[in-house]
C-alpha cells in the first residue's frame, strides 16, 4: 500500500525559506518515493483565525498554490484549497466534541498568538481541531511539518486515538516528520526568533520569490558574530549556526560539515548566497511562467478538490455514524 503523505500551509503571507526547508522540501522528498500518495492543502480557513484582508487572502491563496507547483510539486499530486472541501469544517466540529478546552488553551502557539491581545478570534483557540480534521479526513499517515507544528500534530494523534477508543476504529493515526537541522529556521536578523511569513519587518526573511539582488542584500545583513573562526555552536553562536544549518540543508550536508573549509563569515555568506540563488532562481522563473496562466493553476486546484472530496466525505460519514448521529434517509 502507498504511504499517504499530507501537509497544509496557511496563505497568511508569501512562502519563506523556513516553509521551504521545514515542510515543502521534506514533502517533495517524500513525494519522490515510489510508493508515495501525496495530498497538499492551502489552509485558507486557518488564515481566517487572525485579522485578514479578503482580497489579499484570495491573492495569497492562488500565489501559495502557484509557488508550490513552481517548487516542483507534481500537478498530479492532489493540491487543493481547504475551504473547497466541506469535510474539513464538518469534521472539525466532531473533533471539538472530542477535545477539551484545556487541551486547546495549552497549545503554545495559541498562548503566543493570544498574549497581549484583548480581542482574538474564537477560531484561534479551536484551530488545532480544524488542523486535526484536515489530517484525519484524508487518512494521512505521514505529515511533514516544521517544529512549531509538532504540538498540534501530537494533539491530532491524541484525538484520533481517543476517538477510536471511544467510538470504534475510525481514523488512521498519523505521525509527524520534521527535518533534522531545519525544523526551526531562524530569522537572519534575529537568530533568537523563528523565520516567519509575518511578525518581523521581513529584512531577515528570505521569501522564495525574492530575486537574486534581494537575496544578496538580506544575506549580507544577516547577524553573525565577531569571532573570526567559524565553529558550529548553536547555543553560543546562534547566528552562524543558523546560516550553517541553512547552507547544510541547501547542499545536503550536516550544519557543522557545511562550515568546513570556509575561512570566515564573509565566505560563509557568499556560499549561502550562491546556494540560495541556485535553489530559488529556478523557482522564481517557473513561478512567472505559471502565474502567466492562472487558469492552469485553477484547473489543478479543481482537479485536486474533485479527487479528495468524496473519500474525505466518506471518512466524515464514518465518524458521524460512530458518534451516534442518526443517518437519515
Ligand atoms: P505556515 O506558514 O505557518 O503555514 O507553515 C507552513 C509549514 O512551514 C509548517 O509545517 C511550519 O511548521 C513550517 N515552517 C514555518 N516556518 C518555519 C521555520 N522558520 N522553520 C521550519 N519550518 C517552518
Ligand atoms: N497549521 C499549520 C501551520 O500553521 C498549517 C496546516 C493546516 C497544516 N492544516 C494542516 C499542517 C494539516 C499540516 C497538516 O503551519
């Protein structure tokens, strides 16, 4: 039986390098295996959990789908928009009836995003139930994600097991997979913080569609330190360690090995610039070609939706019956 691989990405901003190395590349590596069966969703409903602008959300949803294809996701993989498959929201409610309020309030991401704000959307709290529904509706077995999503994945596993124990075998129990060195890529200007689509001024964030000049400018301004020799030490030298992890991931080496032979941070930055431009320039060019034909991307999204919606509806029907909802007619 092929292994079912599933992941989701929120269209809250342009895809950045952390998304690429934490989730997209591991997904593409898994997709390259002969027995892989891949589903990817643009998690637009998750983007509604924080303040949003409708026109921007619509544009970012199409941009994210196009960027994934430009990164090499095969159009035959089922790529779809979360809100186009009703099973997600339907199952989310059933899982809200499986989870507890305490489990939701304990989520680190909820605590981080809600602290200091007196008016958060209720959906920010219930978000992990929707994410669990995304995964369980599609019988996912392996879910490639960055470190920040591991806790949500653990909750998904807990809810699947609890549901199966209470109501009978209904869901496949999934497992997360995170890359060894780049599960939490840091901001180039602030190596204490995660690189993210939103939240910083963007000067330390490399976006996948950045042109070479922008990449050069951002890497040149990356924070390193005053030590002349390059040594990999993530606790004492976080700036250098982050760039080493980045270079290693781009060139297929361990972070410490990526520093071998480099005399200092100037040489390290040049090596990273070369590796980044070599990786991202083809993505940017392919993106431009695909963006010129938006109907083709729409066709991929419609085909993805049509392929995944019926089996997902069947999984939700199983869950409804198991919970005791009367099947009428
Ligand atoms: P999001 O942008 O929050 O929708 O994240 C999409 C995927 O990218 C998730 O699997 C995240 O864990 C992953 N991700 C986001 N930022 C980073 C980062 N800085 N390092 C590693 N993975 C990341
Ligand atoms: N919540 C994830 C994030 O913020 C995105 C996501 C939504 C996801 N649904 C998913 C990831 C299902 C993996 C599986 O990054």
